[in-house]
């Protein structure tokens, strides 16, 4: 099959995830709402009352992080740095006072909570908070995982053994990351696939290009390398997208696909597997 031009490939790009209406409740937003309501009902706000609240509601510790502007990743990092573990549920059960003390010492939790919990917020406040919010961003962060799941489903349909989110060994014992390896990772990998889907833009797209370039550079002549690259985020990083397409056009990788062309990916994966005697 002739390799499509860059423009032909570009025309197959689409949104990977659905738009999330910020007004539609999600499981996460519902939990945050309940945690906020519970905090608002505290008769007094001090280290002791907050520690008792943490003990009673260990799963709601991330709400305290949000009070001081910490998303889950930053909260995990702070807990690991100061308390030795990122697991807030376990820490809440064993060291609730330590969590309260750390958040107050490092981030002024008590004063922030006293100021914020009963304040009346304007529409502008809502928009400013939403600009930095991760509550409705789940779909953006899981775009890659959705594509990985689609690739895994194809491998299952074909009856292939596989490994996900691993590394494979190429020539001269060099290794590179991959999102799907058939029949497994390491030195046994015969076919490797990158899944790089983004509906938002940023440096992660350049990182994705480097990963695909790394896969192409270490591959053995006998290994197949495929890439599934989709999402409207690439429309703002076309210089990066062109780099991956150039790898395909120069036969450094064996195929490049979007969700719209996964049928062709399945055909090519099956053909590669038969060539490597992974299918009868």
C-alpha cells in the first residue's frame, strides 16, 4: 500500500476524547462537593479539628490539597517529601495529624481553609478556578490510554500474546519504550507499537516524537515498528507530527495510523505477525 502524504494523513486526525461539560457532575466532582460541604460544617477550624476530619474521611484528603492549590500529583509529591509516603489514605489512618501539620506548615492550610470555606464566590472566581482545574480534565489525560485499550483489543481479537507499556530491546542491546509489544517486551519483541494521542497541546507531544524516533533508531531489521498518532492536539504541533510522518515516509517505521484507520492497522499487524510466525 502506498504511504499517504502528510496532508492525507492529517485529514484523518480527529478528537480522541469527548468534550466534558463542566456543569455535568462526575464521580470526582461529586466527591469534592461532599468534602467541601463537610469542611464548611466544621464548628471550628484548627489543627486538631482538621486532623479529626482527616481520620473520619481519609479518601477526602485531596480536597485539602485543593484548598491550598495542590492537585493530586503535587499533593502526592508533598506527602512523599515530608511524610515519606504518597498514599494519603494510609497516612490518614496512621498519621492524620501529620498530614494536617504538614499542609499547614508548608502551605498555610488552616488560614486558607478559614478564609475560603464560607466565602461567597463570583462567576469570575469560578472561571479563574476552572482555568487551572483538573476536575473535568480526566478525558484529556486518558486519551492515550483509550488508544492503548483499542490496540490491546485488536491484539486480543487476533489472538496475539502481548505486553503493554513496556520497553523492547533492539540492536546492540539498546532499548526503547513502547506502548504495545508482541509477543512481549525485552529481547523477545518482534512487533512494537507507540500510542500517542493528544487532544491538548504541550511539550508532551515533543516527548512523544522523541519516543517514536528512539523506537525507530534502535529497532532491529527484523522488528516491526508501528505508531498510532491521533488527536486534535497535533494540529497545533504539526512540525512534530511531520517528524513522525517522515519516519514512515523514509521506511524507518512500518506504519502510522489514527483511530479512523485502525482497520488498516489491524490488517498490517496481522500481516506482520504472520511474517514473524506469531500466527498460524
